[in-house]
C-alpha cells in the first residue's frame, strides 16, 4: 500500500489535553451544582466536540442553561488557559512529526473535533505550522466526530483517496469518524479512553513511537 498522508487527531493524540479539558468542564458545571466523575468523562465526553458535550450535559443533568451558554463558558475558560499555556505534546509526537516531515512524498495533517483556537495555540506554541499541509477543526465542518465530515474535508484539501492515508486517533469517536470516511485508523488509547471500543481500528498500539514503526512495516512510499 502506497502511503501519501498521515492524519493526526489533536487532543489526546498529539497533545496531552484531556485531563485539562476534564478540569475545565468541572469548572463550567460547578455553578450549576453538578459534577461528573473522571470515569464519566472518559466514557461519554472524551474526544467529543464542545457543542455535543454541552448538549449531553444539559439533557443528562437537566441543567437550566442553553447550549450556547455552556459552550461560551467552556471556550472562555479554554481561552484564558491558552493565553498563558499550551497543551504539552504527547510523548513521541515531535519524533513522529519530524520523521514524516523528512519523507518528501508524505503529507501531514491535523483532523480534530477541537476548535480552531485550541489547535492554533498548539501549532503556534510548539512551532509546528510547517509540518501540516492542512488543519481541519470543528469550525470547518457541519458535523464533527464521530461523523466523517472532518476527514472527508481533509481528503478533499489534500487531493488524496482514503486508501492513501492513515489516521491516528485516541478515542472510539475519532476512530469511527476516520473509518466512516474509509480511512484506516490506528488507535492509541490513553488514560481517558482506555475502555473505549477500538474494534474498528486497524491496530491498537501503546504510543506514537509504536505507531510510527507499525506504519513503516505496513506501508510503502516514494523516498
């Protein structure tokens, strides 16, 4: 199989952010007298767009709040965090990005359910702009993950067929999005998603270093 692009999820895949997002949601929910456990966050909310999480929280806990209100609060907290911080890169992220950056026929992209502000902060802080041929965020599509829209848009922007790409995700929702777009997907579970169903993934691996080795063993490309 000839590989032409590696498509990375953002939160939990390239950056270690899910724990921070969980704490942000706790802050959003506190004025409503509601809290969620880490287990609930892992199983229901990890890897999902902010809007989808807000909808579920309002319905599940009968919150007297609008979706826009919760989303605005979450984004405000995230904005304040990102003014002075950036999510740290996952172990092995810089190495795998460097490796595929050095392959002249391989493109790289970020395909995420996160908002553009969050992704742009990562790219800016870690000086990664030159690594990515395109970045598809929540703001670019009508439906985010687990719908395939974000991956289908990435394929159009890159001018590639699904079989010419490999995706890397950390959640069941992300894998579902890639597979629905007919893109093979490697799953790398983290502490928040370890109990997700990854049966649709082509491989379930422990980290990005293992993903790089797996791709090298299963794909070919022009050097």
